[in-house]
């Protein structure tokens, strides 16, 4: 017969010492002086008295506590220690959790991925996994995952039209698998079986103007920009140097040597791996005569502050990443025709096709990762002298187009 009822359990209050209220068959409710209520199961095995916690009240109501006590008695009848059984189950669950896809993916991110890429990229990686992968296969032991299960997850991503994202996420899944294989927790990379299974996607490039007459119209429009003077200068400089917009927006006056016509962008501000940011060389940007003149005009306005292009919204902030794009829209160039990033494609295309510039020199100015002649991952040749000539020639060519003169290929010449 049971001694406790729901009403009695609810009515039990704390006293000056811990009290035990027995229900029968080894089950009792322990009430502490602070009012806490714990279900316990007392039993004997091999002549030793033991106790097993069955939860707290009211999270574990009376009926649930009795069910847990019944399960414990069944184990005892089979000569199994319920306490030892619980520990074994917990250990098994912990082992399964540590070998789950999510656990190994997070371990790979912390021990490998974060050390190779910048913080923004690692944040994007974990964000994609948390949104698209973990909810469906995160708890599955990685060595139990098969290609059809992974494909089902990728189909969900494809279903919302994110084809490129699906390909990127499958690549990450493969990296996690290979890490699991290397650490002895998987036999093979199951994602490799999905080669060719995803819908193909076409790489889209940033819109850019590359037709000479249209480039001339763009440059004239920028010269006539009626917004703020720093924004006009920023558009002119990004056209002359074709650096990334983030590299331009975060430019500091102490990076720029106007006397020697050189801008030294610190390695940590470049688009590189974490190791490249920490150990790589600064990126040198030779400044054409026209670029120096623009900076000298801007210096009286912002030269007393650290940043070349400070935000108007607060001290220490830089120009918004949307500012240049908005300025181009204001000038009548749609987002489908020209973007701030498009100045890089514009320069690369026209320097090679119109001015016959060596692609290696252009790639060095773009700070792209390219293999050198020996096949190494990075070409460490910076071509500074060649780029100085190239950038002056490019600036002169833009002047020619700006004036609407007869468009023709200009020979590379030594900078003045």
C-alpha cells in the first residue's frame, strides 16, 4: 500500500531538519530545511544499502516517481544495480554525444577552422551549420551518417533557392568528416558520395562597367557627385586603386605616405587567412599622381582625425559599407550595372584587354591569392615597381576616357 497522496505531497513543508516521507517499497520524499523536495529510492544489494535519486518535486510528480521506482525494482529482480545501470547509460549517452556530427563539427571549428580563417568567416560557417544542418543531423553519430541523410538536408537548402549555399555547406560537411576520419571517429567521408548530386549553380560576378565610353561617363558622373566631398573622393580613389571597399573605408592617415606616393595597408586588414593576417606582408598600394592630389585635397577636412573616411555618425566609426553603393545609385548607375566592388573587375578587365598589362601585375594589385611559377600557394612577388607604372597608366587612361577623347589602347610607360 502507498502511504503518500498528491495532496499530502503538496502540503509538505520544510522544518528545521531534513525529513523523509515514505511511500512504500523503498520510495520516499526527502524535504530539506530550505523547502527542496527530492524523490529517493532506497534499496539493498549484496548486503549494502544504497540510494538512487529519482528527481525533484514538482518536476517529477508522485506518479512518475512511482514509475521510476518500479523500473528500479525490476532491475533489482534481475540482479542489476539500478545505480550502476544509470551510470552506464549516462556514459553511453555522453559517448554518443561526443561522437555526434554537431559535437565533432564544433570541435573542428574550434581546433582547426578558427585558426585558419578570419573571425567573420568562422562565424558564417557556424551560422550556416546551426541554421541548416545541426537541427536535422546534429545529434546523429557521425559514423552512422550516410549519403542519403546528408542529401536530404541539402535538398532543404536547395528548396529555398540557396543553391550556392548548399554547395558551400556540403564542402564544410566534408571537412568535418575528414577531421572525424583523422581523429578515429569515422571510417570514411560519406559526403564524398554526393559528388554531382546537388543542383549546379552558376557563379555570378559583381556587376562592372568595362565599355570605354560608359567608363568615361561613370568617371564624369563621379566628378560631378553632389553629395559629401569625402564620398566623392572615396569613389575617385576606389576607381584609381581598385582596392576592396572595406580596405578603402578603413584607411588611416598614418598608413599613407603622400611624399613617396605609397599606401601601406596592414596585413590584418586584408582579406586573408588568419595566418596570413598575422604573418603576411602589408599590402603596398602605389599612388598615382591623381590619387595623391585627391588625398591632399581631402587632408584638410579629415587629416586631423585617424581615419581618412570617418563616419558622420560618431567618433571612431568608419564610412558605412553601403555608402559607396548608395552614391552610385544616386549617380544613376543601378545595382545591376555597377557596384563598389565592380571597380576591381572594371580595372582588371580593361588593364588586361585594353592596355595589355601582365595579368600577374594586375593580380598583385588586386591582392589575389595566386600560385607562383613553382606551384606554391602564394605568389610573394609584389611587383611594386611594375604596379606603380601600371597605376599611373591606369589613372591617365581614366582621364582620357573622362574627357571623352578617342578611345584607343595606351602603351604602358614609366610613371612620372
